[in-house]
């Protein structure tokens, strides 16, 4: 059965994409990553929209780039995430380990209700550094 306009996820598709990014990967229309001002050694990425499979790939790629730059403390602001696929949760878990092995920490900050419900449902919170606010991250770092 054919649909006018093609399948967004398949050949000839492309709806939902805003065009290619600087690395040639498509930018998802709903998912965004924005780097916020640093707080000392802490780099902060604010995520918003749907963290689905393609967005998870982009997030993992960005985390790899950040670690390669020598950043050891990364906070992901999750307050504006409206959907979390298992692949997005997988990135949180994998990157938590990657940052730990590099001598750092991946902080998951201000989880939206969507993120919190997935984390609680799958009982993986004990493996993640979930914190309510960026101030809590900074306070915890000062007490170490």
C-alpha cells in the first residue's frame, strides 16, 4: 500500500527532519541538544523533545565527542524530554559507564515525568546519577 509523500522513516521519506547537521547526520525535527554555559568543569547539555532511536544515536555520538575533548563531568538536563525510547535509556546507561571508566560522571538532571516513569518502571535508577537540579550537582561536587 502506497502513501502519498513516502514513508518518513524509509526511502523517499524525510518528514520530521530539519536537514543535515554539520556531521551529515539528519537533525530530528523534535529532538534538540543545546549546550548551556559551563559551571566550572561541568559541561551541561539541555535535551528536549523525543529521545527516540535516531536521537539516541546523535546523543551517544555527542557524548563521545565531549569525552574526546577531555570533559569528565557532563550533565544532561532532561526536564524537557517528552518521550524516552529504550535506546535513549540505553545511551544513559552506556554513557554512565563510559564516563565512569574515564574518571568522570554523567549526571542526569531534572528528569521529566516521562523519563522518571521509564527509569522507575525498569528499575534502573540505581545505575544512574539522577539529580533534581544543577545546583544539586554542584553541591555534591563541592562536598567530595
